[in-house]
């Protein structure tokens, strides 16, 4: 008898794996249902991109921002990810008119990102916020808001 077959059925790795996959499928269904006009508008900004995409995030949201920039580069879209602290301390020169900036924040209240928005406005960048709270301080500063709430 293997160690796995001796486990109670509800704790077998394959059953836990199936639960995780089912939760992921359910989350993707909610995401699919939430796509609306803001998604269309964001896609149009990217299709008509005159500059580059610059992504920002802090913590786990920063990982998502970094991944998006890498994925965009891999399909030929000029994109970079900047650390927020670097942007606030001299790297805003990398952002030009025609750029699209995408800010990732689960709460929409990340102080560093909120502090960054007036500087992005002064650079005439389009600001897209991906957040779990569409009424957050960061969302109020955005040109477009994409909901990415997580249960």
C-alpha cells in the first residue's frame, strides 16, 4: 500500500489539486463575466500604442506587473517594468507622451502608487489601473480601471 493510498480521500494530493483547479476555473469565469467597456478601451489604447507600456506594482502585484511587461515584450510590444521607488526618485524620465502606464494594486490604496499618479499625469501618460477595488484612491486617479478582484 502506498503512502498516498493510505490517506483519507479528502486529503489526497490529486483531490486537493482538483479543488485548486476548480477554484481557478470558477475565478476565470468571474473574470470573463467582468470584461466590459473598460477592457475594450484598454485594448484599444494598446492597439494604438504610440510609445511603450510601463508597468508598476508593489509586492505580489509587482510580480504581476513584471510578468505583464515581460509577456508584452515577448510579443513585440515595447514594455518595461519599473520599481515604484526608482520612479519616485528619478526614473520618471523613462515615461513619455504616448506611453501607457499600467498600475497593479489589489487594494487600490498602495501609497507609493497613489503618490506616483500626479507625476505620471505630468508626463501625459495614459493611466490604466488593475485593482480589486474599483472605488479605491488609485482607481479614482486612473483613465481606465480594470477590475481584478480576488475572493
